[in-house]
């Protein structure tokens, strides 16, 4: 699959853009485990042109994570165009337009998935941004606003006609938020449309290697995108890649190895931010990790993770989990993450 001249290989698996999740440390870790392309947290166009420091920091990308996309959202054409030009100076490989975020503070103001209620404006923004920058422009959106307005088959053609280089479709409506099951049937319909010539990327409920392969086989998508299933589980990209390439599940990963990966994520987050901000950012990943599923009375430990404020405190919790429920800490090898 190619996005313009960016070759992502056969059946690529992408890390979805997620606010407060896909920071540089997490992107690099997912890239290490096999993500073919990664996306930044979404960036507010309004905040970017106002030079809000916290927003500008989201434009920081490293060559080690390429190819990487920066995603922006906004609700008017002039602001989105100006923001797109600023983003281009940060030298991402791809600029992605967010027309899919369902949260009220975004969609309720007409941005993100709110654009599904104003398609003419969505198309005007898309055309203008494509014309304003030289890098490939892609779009991420949903099936429609609600069950009565699943407009994606028509919208996909309209967006392609605006000049985008690829389209990601989340298999839910805005009204669904993240509830219920993702419906891939319309994603498959878009892909089978003979008028569609750009890559179609499917997103929604890719939680296992088997489901990733099923979506490639049943719906013919060019790539799949993994979102929430990567929380506390960046090694899911290794599991999916192995299954797609060999047709066999990856042998079970040692719990101590996985715990070491989470420690690495903590240290990377601290190194790229600082201890306070790094811990604030990473602790919710750890608390959500499926590695801890089934541990008895884990609620109290999860709360302790979410309240931890220092590396020492967080590692003390992880070490206790390792000693009491996983493999002995002595079994955690120093080169586990790179092996």
C-alpha cells in the first residue's frame, strides 16, 4: 500500500491518533513493535495558530518514528489552511484531517465528527488544505452522524475528488461514540466501489491478530488501524504482524517481558517530557493494560497506579505486581524490549 509515494508495505497496520495517548514515547514503542505508520495526538488548528505552547509541542516528531502523520482538527477553512502550513514546516510525512472525533467538546462545536453535519464545509476545508500544502493530505472520519445518516459511501467519493491521498473510516457513527460493535460492512462497500482509487484504511475494534486478518480478507481494506487495543499493550503490533505474515499466532509473550516493556514506556515518557508530566501521561496506559487482567483485587492497585506521581512510586507498584502475580523480577532480562 502507498500513500502517494510513501510505501507502507503489504497489509500495513497503523497506530491510530489518540489524544493523551500517542505521544512521542508511545509512538516510538509501537513503531519498534511493528506499526507501519504512527499518528500524533490530534492538534487543534485554533490553538496552533495562536502559538499555544502545549499544542506546538505536539508537532515534535523524530526520524525514528517515520513515516509519521500529524493530525489536525478545526471548524473553519482559513484556520485549517493556516494550521496546515504550520504543520508542514514540522516535516511530517502525512497531514491528516480529523473529521471523526466524537467527543462533545470537539464535535459539539462543529469540528471533528461535527463536520459530518456540514459536508459542504468539510469538503471546502479539504480542498483548501490539499491545495495549500505539498505533503500528502489524508482524512479520518466515521460512517456518518447517526444510524439514519450513514453517508460514507457518497462522502468517500467526494473526499477523493478533493484530492486526498487516503481515507480512514472508523466503523461507527458519531452517535455511537465508542459503544457497540464497529460495522465494517460500509467500509467494505467503499473499498469495493470502482470509483475509489485511493487507499482505504479500516478502523474500529481491531483487538486481536485474527480480527486484523479477517478485516483484510473480508472487506479488502488496504490497511487497518489499531486504537484503544494498544493501551498498555504496544506489543499488539508484533502479535498482529506475526499473524499476518505467517498465519500463526505468536507464541505467548512472557508476562515479565511485557512488564519490562511497560517499564520502558515509563522511562521513555519521563525522558521525553519530565518526571511529573511523563508519569501523568503514562500511568493511565499502565492501569488499562490487559497484562493485569485476572489479577485478584486489582482495583486498589489500579487506583494506586493512577495516583502515582513519581517513577519510584510507579515502579514500586509494578515490581510488586511482578513479584506476587507474574514471573519473578529476576526473569526480566535487560534486553527484553529489543529482542
